[in-house]
C-alpha cells in the first residue's frame, strides 16, 4: 500500500516537464507509481491543469495506456463530489500551462 507521493509525482503535480524527463530517464517505471489514494502522476497533472505535462506523460506512457485503463477503469470514470471526472477538470482549463485554481477535493492529493 502506498503511503505517500514520490518526487516524480510532485514533479508531475508542479507541471515541471524538464525535471520529470530527467527523472524518467533514470527510472522508466516512475510514471506508473501511484501516489496517495492510488492517483497516478498523469492523473494529478490533468487535475491540476498541466496540459504540457499530461501530453508528455501520455506520449511517454501511451504503450501501456490501454492496459492501464483495463486494469484501473476507475481512472477514466471516477468522479469527485461535483460529479466530475479528471477529464472534466482538464477540459475546463485554458491551454496556458498555468496551475489550476484549487477548486476540487482532488487538490488535497498533493
């Protein structure tokens, strides 16, 4: 059971693609290590509106994306108290890579 977030998780949450790239070169499994409440780095990046990070993580992990959704379908369908998925939150964010304003219970994951 995971009790905390990795440094890679925090890099994804901050939207710092350059740091995440350096870390992933050292350990290619980092992108798939979930943080608190079983949230993956790509998921937290999407929830926080870091489009550049999400696109990069998706590109880096797309070979396993289908397996991931099959293994954890809740990642695509899990809803917060506002009845929204991570995709709802991401779609609402402007494409400017600025951090999202905390407005969801997902923000407590960081």
